[in-house]
């Protein structure tokens, strides 16, 4: 993420300055500090935090009982637990009333 954008010294890639500032902003966000504070506040409020690795199959795991469907593929649009019988819809489309995002930055008028 912090490596230079694609290109050479003579012909740099597009938007080099914007990407470099984005890399600095991501590193400045300090994800380790965020995790430390989240752990601290979860103890404070009596909550639990589940720290998972990046390859944990969360979309293949039942949220009610923890059963994992190893045969679920990316093409499947619904999750059905064979253990407890819960049905969970897959990824939803953007609602019709919500306009698409504009390219080139976020809007201050809409929070999404």
C-alpha cells in the first residue's frame, strides 16, 4: 500500500501525489491504536471482540450457531444453515432511492 505508484522516474503513473497522500493517511489512521481502543472500550462496556484473520470464512459461517458451509461459492446468493435452519440473504443491491457515488471524491451533502 505504501509503495510507489506504477510508473518510472521519467514517466510516473497517474495521480502520484493523490495516491501518496492517501497512503500517508492510511498509515496515519493507526489501525493498531484503533484495535487497542476498541478492546479497551469493549471491556469497559462488557462486550466481546472476535479478532479474526483475513482468511476467516465469515460469509460461509452461520451467524446464529457457527456452522460453516464449505461448499458455498461466490455465485451463491443465499446462505441456508443446515444445522439450525436460518436463511440469510446474500449481498444486496444499492437501494433504488440512493443515488450512485460520484467519481472524484465524497459529497458533503450525502453521508453515504
